[in-house]
C-alpha cells in the first residue's frame, strides 16, 4: 500500500489543471425533453424512443455549450447515444444526462471551440415608465422569465456572477430606451 501511494500522487500531479473541472458535475449536461403532442413527440413516444429523445437533447446541449459560429463546425450524423450517460423517464418527458468527459473530449478532438464553464450572471433589471417611476412588478416578471430561461439556455443567475445590468425605460407610449451593460468578458 505504501508503494502505491507515491504512484497515485505522481499520477495526480501529472493531470492537467483543467481535467478535474471537466469531470465535475456541469448542470448544462442535464437536458429535459418535455413532451409536446402539438409540436413534437408525445409522452409515450418519448418514453419508447430514447434515441430520438437523446437526439433532441443533444441539439439543446450544443446550443448551451457552443458559440453560434462553432455549431456550424459539428460533424454531420454524430451519434447522440455516444455521449449519453443516462436517460430517465419523467412525468413530463425524459431527462437526459450526458457524460461530461465524452462531450468535451469529442469537441477537443474535432477542434471545436466551446464554453468550458457555465456562464453565471448577476442580473439586475431596472424598468421605468415614461414618468421615470419604477416598474418593479414588471421587472420581477422579467427576472422570473430570465430564471426560467437560464436552465434551458445553459447559464445561471447568481449574485456572485459577472454583472449584467439591463435598464428599460419607456420614453412614451410607443418608444422605449434599452441599455445593457456588464463586466463579463463573454462575447455572446
């Protein structure tokens, strides 16, 4: 046992610094596919055809991980099952969990740029009417919408993230002034 300990320590020291980050749980790797009989497969179809559900989930995963330009570099006919770690039927559809290491290894081997860490925003919304009065209820509704979109789009909203300030001001009944600024280095 004492002989193996130095070998393990040496092995851990040789690992690249980013290797641990890619194996950590990344919430973007979990994609919920919700049944929608009007636009897509219903609940029975999703539960019966996991490969199809994984294909729908993989498309969402690429949108979360890849800048728009990089999505064009994806090879055609990439098998979705290759990246899937687990599929769990839910009451609303199917929850697909992708294997983080397989996904990032694939992207690196094909030299496709990706967003390595989940973007985290400290979102502040300031809405004012034409009389410059605060519209706090509307701002709360917009913040709720942003939180709903966060999980689906692959970002998180947290007070510790880079600031993203959105100021919305009605100039009159038809015109609005919108100002967005922040401290993030992210381009998209």
